[in-house]
C-alpha cells in the first residue's frame, strides 16, 4: 500500500477522493449540502471559542488491561470500548468514570480468540459486539458483557464494517477486483443483509493495474445511527442506507482544490496532484453544531470547522 493513514488521538479517519458511479443510484451531487472551503481566504477560529466544557476520563490500569496504543474508541451508552491493535492487540471495556470492567475475548487461535483485532462494531439490533480479526479473516461476535457467542468467515476482503439500524452491514471492501462479488466487484462499498448476502455495491474506484494503483484504507464512520462513507479520490461524503447511498456533503475547495479524478488518472498524475493541491481526505467528524473536516496538503493537514447554522467554514491551526 503506497499511502498510509494518519492516526490522531481519540479519532482517526483516513480516506481520499473518487467519483461515485451515478448509474448505480439516482442521487447526485446536487442533493448534497455544499461545504465551501476557501483555502486562500481563510477565516480563523480558535478552538476554545466553541468549547464550553472539557472532561477528562482517566482509564483505570490493571495488570490485565495494559494499553500500548489506542487504535479505536467506541462509545456505547455508558460504555467506552478501547481497541489496541498495535501493542496489546486486545479490546477493553470501561465505564464512563474510566473504571475497567472486562476484556472482550483474548488473543489466541481458539474459539472466541483473535490474533489481530483490527476493528470492532456494535450491533444494536442484537445487542452485541462484532470484532474483525484481520489475521484470521474472521468476524467474532460477543455479548454486551464480552462473552463469546459465535464467529464467521468474512464474505470478502475488507478493511472494516458498521451495522445499520436494521441489522444490515456496510462493508468497506478491501482489494480492487473481487470476482466473487460479480457486478459489485469494483465497488469499495458493499451492503449485506442479516444473512450477510450482498444487497448492493456502490462507488467506483479508477484502479488500473500498472497504471493507477494508489490506495488508502477508507474507514466507514458511524455517528449516532448514521453511517458515513467517502470513497477514494472523491469530494463527496455519503450516508449509507439499507438500499442506497445518499449524498450528504459536497466538499467544495474553491481555491487550489484537486481536479476531479476519472479513469484517465495515472500514478504519476496523482503524485503531482498530492504535491500541488488541497485535497479532502475523507476525514470528517459530526458534532452537534459543526462538522470537523480535515484537508490534506503537501506541507501538512488543515482542520476546518463547518458551522451548520451559519453555513460557513473556519480554519484552525495546530
């Protein structure tokens, strides 16, 4: 993989930019809320002007839950789930005061055990946790108390997944051309039903062997009951539903934004784009009144806050 994701404390997002195949759904860019970002005429806003309260939660440390590096944080009602993919390779559960409650499974090759816990998702319909073990290509299901329930092989190569409210799953598919998926083989987003059979695939990636092979891990994001997805090389953020993707935001960088990427793109062209242009890399966090957006440039990352009430964007430095 030529490009790598940037991981931030408490939240990480990763993605790039591509155009979705409009033939697969009726929604268009006109349906999306436009977020205009003028990188030349920046209006600055200090973070502390929008923050009214900060709470610190110290996570309890015991001999059985030593955390080396947080790779994922998941908040479920009164629970905090911490996944350490790199060091401890474990998943731990705390309450909102930081008290350690229990581990979800453990490292190993036996039933209910995992080797490389890449991602964990919560299934509200069945009130269970589902952990993806990349090493074993397996999804392992646990009760809300962390008790092992069952496991299943992943239906195809993938990076991560999230549950929709009706129990369907939205997958961020790995691999560029999986022939087992038939007409969905080139789609980076796959939605399956409760039996884990594909319902639809969406979004197009302009991958061509030996011509354009740039890829990035593109995690799905879940905020409340809504699942968000931004495909590679696209300036669109979508809501994922059980029947189609719906354009949510159009990130319009009006000064020095990257040109639209189509099937004529090459590795050399894209390297030049990365050196020259401002690029929406799919990094977005939904807050109550704001959307937090990450813009990638050759010299670093710019953080932009979009006010839903004012319909304006504000730049924040480090």
